[in-house]
C-alpha cells in the first residue's frame, strides 16, 4: 500500500484527537474563508473602497448626522429650484397638451425664446466646447437632410436600405481616416458614451467567451467618465491607473502592472477630456500585443481633429489602427465632424469584436431580433445628417478647419503660459487647454471669468479649469473675442493674486468644497438633486 502524501499526513495530524463537530466546524470555516477571500479578489471594488463606503453608510444612519444631511439636501434642492425659477421667469410653462394645436409660427417663436434662456453667449465663442461650429451653410445642409429623413429607421433595412448605406459609408470613411484596413468595421452610435459602452460590452462578452467570469477594464484616472458608466451598466470592475504628475498622461508601467487574468480591455485617451493631453498609445499598443489584451483608444473628443492634423501641418503622435495593439477606436462625428448632436462611431479591427457588440434574441415570439447598438429603433435622420455633413465639408475643408482650430488653441496656450501664477497641465495635443495655479484658488479665477461672460469647465483632483477650442472660436469676429479672453484671464489672475485669501462664491465655490468632502456619496447625492432640477418646472406657488 502506497504511503500517504505529506500534505495528507499533516492534515491527519492536525485533526487527530478532535471531536467530529470540531472537524466539521473547522472545515466549514475554512471553506467559507476561502470563498470570502475569493470574493475579495474578484470584487468590482477594492477592499479599502468598500470599507470606506460602508463606514460612511453607517455614519449617515446616525440620527443627528442623518438630520443634518437631510436639512442640507433640502436647502440645496431649494437653491437649485430658485435658479430654475429665476432662469424661467416670464416664460410660459406648459404642463398640459394644448386643446388645439399651436400655430407653426408661434411654435417657432417659442423655440427661439427657449434658445435665448441660457446665461452665456454661445454664438460668440463664450463657451468652452459644446458648440463645434457656427457655419450656417453646414447647418442648412444637415437640417435639410434631417427634414427629409426624420422619420426613417435603419432597424427596418428592407424599408430604408439607403439609410443603412449611409451608415456603412460613414463608418468606412472614419475607418480610412484612422488608417484601418478592409477587415476593420464598426457602427454609428448616438454619441461618445454609447460608443464607449458598446466597446466595453463587446470586449466584456469576448472575455466571457474565453472563460473570464468577472472581466475588468484597466483605465487611466483621466479617462472619460463614460467608462465608469459602462462599468455600472455592464457589471464590469474597473482598475484605475494614475497619470504622471508632470505630463498628465497615463503611467504606462502602471498599466502593465495592473493587467491580470481578468483584464478584458485596457484604455488610452487620444486626447483625454480634462487636460487635452494624449496618452502614449504607441507604448500601450506594445503592452496590448505583449499581453494579448485589446486596447481601446478613446478619441471621442479630439479624434476627428487629430486625424486631419498631419495634413494641416501639425504634429500628432500615432494613435490609430496603424498600431497593431489598437483593437477599437471611438470618435464623435458630432464634435469635430460637425454633424448635428447625436452621432459617433465605434470602430473595430475585426468583425469578431463587433459581433460581441450585437444583441441577438432568438426565442422571442415576435421573431428573431438582432440589434447592433443599444437602441432598437434608431434615428435615421441623424445618420443621414451626419453623412450629409461629411459629404458637404469634404477633406480639404476639414483640413482647413483643423488648421484654424489648432492655431487658435496654440495661441491661447502660449498666452496662458505667460500669465503669472498659472501653469498648463502637461502638453495639450489637440484643442483642449487645462490650466491651474499654485499661487491662488483657480476656481476664484474661473468665477472672475464667469462674471465677464466666459463659461469654462471645472476640473478636480487637482483643481483646474479648461477651455476647449472649437471652430466656433475661429469664426469672423470671434477670434478677436478670444484675444479678449486672454486679456480677461490675465486680469482675473492678477485680481486673484492680489486677493488670494478671499473666499470663492457661486457654483465654483461648490466645486471647490465638493473636492474636500470625504464621503463621495454626498457629492453623488448633490449631483442627483442637480439632475432632478433639470426636470423641474416652476409651480404657481413658487412665484
């Protein structure tokens, strides 16, 4: 009879002399401990994060704390509603269908009235990003096309095959811009968030097919928040890698170290939203090839600008399908493609990836159902308007517009670097310039610029603001206004240096305080109440 292996001998000695109930208890406890440890390893959040959330969840149940929080949230909600009441003062509020339909001219006038309710002069370049061109001729082509196709639906390919053709052409044109080959493919989506969600869904399901039960994505801390949204919707866990404090691009070695057996996707930004810096996609591609993991390049913000920069005489690092590790690219046609809001593209290196994006139901009584993106019915009018916009502008004009934007952005960057007390976050790659200060509260400067009519985007961790230059900033008359922006920025910085100790007021003050709140669930709740306010209509008793 063969001798028992050493581990079994050790186990026998350990249980020698123990009562049966003790053996059962210790065995069960060991199994539970192993299961618990396994759950920790496979959890979607780190142990530290979960413990911190649990602590604040408990703290918020303490009666005195709960009462104070409820009072503060009620006050915040009241303030949000006051802002809405002020903004909509004198405007007709409609909560019931009119008994008889309104006259078309009255409807058109009410639409014009609604467009004038905002606090910023977006038509004259006072807003960062948001509006990407002011060309009436481009708008007319897009709107005329939408009017012709508003009620089409590419879900019904046999009814509207022309819309499917337009979508396929938009995708193929985008693939060619990003130097993809004939094997590359993709779809049109409703925006960058859906493009990102579709990429995450595709590579999650690819991971499932390879036996990974709890896939994880590895992203830079500066990656767009749409990846966090995708993770929440799709049940993915996220591993966040910090960026270099000097370049504000992702720590490449940090990405390498973050890759594990559950990694289904690594991500790089080209460029990122906060600072406009571009991650080292060449290095990330090499890591993707080395470890056999897909690399997604998020080029939603500036990708369609970067694609034309070489032709316009401006350097941009490699970031597209010319790099072998790049498995997918997202880019927004409704930004620097100048199409109406509501279109983007998600592109893949091969059809296998796109197949995992699709949703197919085979057992439904309504028949076999297949859908390429989140929506079932899709807005054919938006796809057609995107196609028409690209056809109308053409490559030569895209290159010209790109040159105008990049030159304007470089001018602003150069002038901001001259202002005492300011620094630029890293090296802007395309059109976004992020800046901060080590001498004064940058949010105070942003509030000063707000009073002068400028709407900038606030950043946190670290504090900063950015301006996103669009073609709207290069229009006749607006370029002169941007010189005033530089002058206003210098004056605002000088004011902040002189009054460094004064508190910040307005919404920027809220932004500054929000960074200091340890319980991020409170910040989340405040944000939810703000979103609620977007659906609030003034009541008669509020007047």
